[in-house]
C-alpha cells in the first residue's frame, strides 16, 4: 500500500517501508524536510556531500548504496557517517536522498 504525502509543496508517494517510490520526485527542499522529520537539521555541506554521492551512485548502480559502499567508494569514514546520520546511517541517508531502502539493510 502506498501513501501520498505533501513534502515541501510536492505530492510524493511512499511505499510500505516508508521510503519514496520515485527518486525523480526528490529535490533539495524535499531532502531538507525529510531530514527534519528524522531529527537532522540543518543539512550541512558534508551531509550534502553524502546525499549527492548516494544519488549519483544510485544512478550508476541502480540500488541505494550500503554503508560499506558509502565509506569505501564515497570516501566518508564510517564514524563520520554515524555522526552525520545517527543510528542507521545507510537507511537514513537513503531516506533523505529519496532512494529506496538499501538492499543490505534489515
């Protein structure tokens, strides 16, 4: 079952797992609102570095990157990821980035 929510003036569909269904509906205003929902406010330049990497990687790979991929390929140390996106950084960055939940996440 999908849910349609108004986020930053945009009608956006979310799946049962709470993640956006269409990454093309995403923009920076949507990201800022989604981040606020999960207690991340404001988004810093470093947050945007991670978000932009994840969106670019998704375009290339067809899947939201895992924590390991963000660390190894994106060059963001795991410890820093946990500071930027506490308690489940891969899931949280995918959520804020408008991507589906990473395949490796429970």
